[in-house]
């Protein structure tokens, strides 16, 4: 209130600057409690403690078994691996599987389609990555707290169910005997049921819509939290400057959310090849298989279902290596741009 | 107090904008919530109507016999036990291990502490891939074992970072006082540290429990023994395999003897809906409880190691 009273007396631009700067400084001075005693611990107990190490050793063993030991399985990619014979009994074939990936025309065509699907899903995800930002900004404009809370509750719920259940919901709503077809039929709009699921049409779009249905509300939570931590002085001074609601959204809220957004964007670029397989596995069928097989699902399909374990390992290995390289690159870019790393 | 403040200044576009904004969110909220409602009303409606997609807005011919009958389906009660067991045991193990490791990694005196910490955190950024993982599980004898649900999930680097950050923000004097009194590391952990970090542990517990309950891929990859199927996996087979489902429906009716009518005899739809509700209800019930931890969980996620 006192801000609004005194506002006309001040030069507007200066007010904005001053208030913001003041806040920033006061934050700098006492905003950081630091890590009390972090250095205090150093002086005590000069010798290293092996007992402490022994206490965590069992957990380190678990971590080694389930994260590092499987890397040895990459050797499979250089053998003609037969599970019954084990690695020792299988024939060593060198880079055969890797060259097969790029030599046989049918294989190349298939991998090309898989890569197209993978990148399409990733780029569609990146193209819609601003939606949670807008969702949060618009929800923030809603004044009635009960309505905001209700919307937040209902829209985050789908994030906490499994893809199996999402598929079950999709099936009961969109199968040929499902709700949508039966409603359309009752209204006389169709005579033959529409095939929403058993089709090769619009597979990418459908998958995008389901992942938005599941993830949009949850994705907005982080931005809603970020909005509450925006310095109120920025809003006060913008109002003093006479900014309207849309100008405040455009020039204050949106830019303030960008650092968070950029970090997530860079991470999603680094994760370009990792779509996960669960969503695509549950939705896949004989009709949509060509367009739904992303890299993770393809590796599963040829490896476990098709029994080409070595080929699948070779492909998975390439994927892992490229992913780590992408992550390192993304991190380096973020470090150069923002001064801090993202991982 | 003046009634007009700059904060509520209205521009010409405000009212249409408000209406559209409210309507948009209302629509999306309905889109998110209706499918759950649809499952529930169908699971308690007359089975001949639900099979035709006629139950749309409220239950028709309501009855609860589906829930009794479904439990007699082959494998369903076993799957429920497996899912509950993995959720309870898995969550307990993961939470305790995360708390302990997060605390231990703050102990500067530990031999090669930062090496172990870095090795642990590094596992977040790569994966050997599903085939090498499958081969590893197989050679460890974990395929077709209940422990494949528990053991690989115990060490979670992300949770360890959360706990470590939390412990570092606690006053050091707490620990020092205990050390002066002669308490050992284990004692300090259980007596001093653990009771003081319930908020962060609750957050971890909730997210771990949801992940365990929802997990589907590990059953798909490592389990062929029907006794170890999880509810999620069973739901998947029910949704996708019409033939096995019709068979299941017949069995369910056979088990019940003679008194079956069109409204209560099992159809593929009624089985699917009822199992889906059984799978989703625990999530809906604990949902209000863990909503409090959302923002906490996700903002802590922004803290780096």
C-alpha cells in the first residue's frame, strides 16, 4: 500500500531499478545461510575412517552390481551371443553387428524409420515444452484459490498412474466398442466405429497428446513454484510503472521463468534418444508398429521378442554412448552460457 | 484504506480473458478427471450395460459384486500381494538406504569419500541398456525372483543427493555434541539424524512407493513366473489379450455357480474396469496426503549434488 501512495513522486524507471536492486542486495547479504560447520568438520579426525567405508560397502556392492557390472554386457555386442552357450561358447564376430546396422538396405530402412520416430517424439516434446510455462502463468492469473487448487489437484493426478493404466483408459474410451465410438454412434455421426487405436494414422500426434495429458499439469508445478519465488518487488515496481496484467506476464513473469525453462530444455535435448519404452510398448499393435517403434522399444523388440540379443546390445550401446556425449555437450554449453553446470 | 489499488486495476480485455481462462482450465481439469470417474462408475454398474459403453455419467444398475468376483480370478490375489509387498518392502529399503548413504556421504572422515560419492552419482547419467541388464539379472539369479523388484532399486543417487543436501543444512553442533558424548556413527545416525529428517524422508517415501506400485517394465523383462506378476502387469495382459480375458470371465462365472444374471456376470469390460479401479484406488487415496510434498520434492530436485 505504501508503495502505491508514494509512487507518482518517484521517477518510474528509477523506482523499478532501485527496488529490484535493493532486494537483490538484501538477499545477497543475508539470504544465504551457508553450510554451517562444513569447514569445522575438517579439522577433527585427521585419519581417514575405514570403518565408515565398511558401513557403506554393502550398498556400494549393490550399486556396482546393478549399474557398472551390466556394462560388461556390452561385450555381447561383439559376439554372436547365444544365451544357452554363454559368452565363452559364443562366436566372436568383432564389429559385425555394427556394420550390419548400416550395410543391409532393409536394416538401414528400418533403423531410419526408428530414428525418425525417436526424433519426432523428442522434437514434438521439445516443441510443446513451453506449454507447462503458459499453463503455470495462466493458472497464476486465476484469483479463486479453491479453483486453482482443484485444477492443480485434478491435472496432476494423471502423472501418478502408470502407462499401463493410461493405455487401459485409452482402450476403454477409444477402442471400437469404447465410449467415444458409442457416443458418436448414438448421436448419428458415424455408422461404422472409428479406429483410434488400431491404426497407422497420426501415431506421433496421438502419442504426444497422451503424454501431454499425463504430464502437462505436473510439468507446470515446477513453474508455479518458481512463480511464487519471483521477487515481489519486481511486480510492485512494474505496477508502479503502470504495467497491465498482460505486460506483467510478458515482461516480468515470463522472463523470470526462463532460467528454469532453459535448464529443462537443455536436459531434454540431451535426452533426445531416451524416450523410454513403456508408453510406446503398451500402445503398440500390429497396425501402428511402424510409427510407434522408438529406439528404446526397438531395442526391446529385436532383443527380447526377436531374440537378436547381440544386435540389440550393439544398438543399445551406441545409444548410451551418444546420449552421454549429448549430455556432456549440453552441460558444457550450459556452463558457458550461465556459468553453472546443469548436472 | 482506499478500495482501488493498482494491483487490481482492470484493463478492457480482462473480463473476456478471465472467462476464457476459467473455462479453459475447467475443460482441461474435466479431461483429466473424467476417465477416472468413468472407470469407477463402470466398475459398479450393470455389466451388460457397461460392456456396451452405455454407462456414461452416473452408475446404472449399481452393484458391488464385481469386486468380490474379481478376487477369484486366477492370479489376481497373488498379484495384489506381490504389488503390496514390493511397495512396502521396496519403499522401506530405499528410504532407509537413501537416508543412511546420504548421511554417510557427509562424513568427511570416510576413507575415499568423494570417490564413492562421485561413482554413485555418476550412475544417474548412463545405463548399460536393457539387454545387458537382462543378462546381468539372469547371471545373478534374479530373474523370476521377487528380489529383482527390491535390490536394484535400493541405491538411488537422486535420493542420496536430496538427503545429503538436507543433512548439510542441519546444524553441525547436533552431531558434534553427540560425538563429544561418545556416540558412534551408527548411533548418531539413528538417534540424531534420522528423527530430524522426517520431511525429506516422507517425500522420498511417497515418490518411491508410487514408482514401485506403478512399475511394469521390470515384470515384463525379468519375470515369467505367473506367481510373481504385479497388478500392473496383470492389468496389461487383461487389457490386451481378449482371449485370455474371455477365459478368465468364464472361470469367474464357473466359480460362482449358478446364480449369474446378465447384470452381474463378468464381461471383459467389467473385469478390465474393476482391475483398473483396484490398481488406481490406492493412488487416489494417498493422493491428498502426498500432494503436500509435490513442490518440496520437485524443488529439491533442482538442487545439484
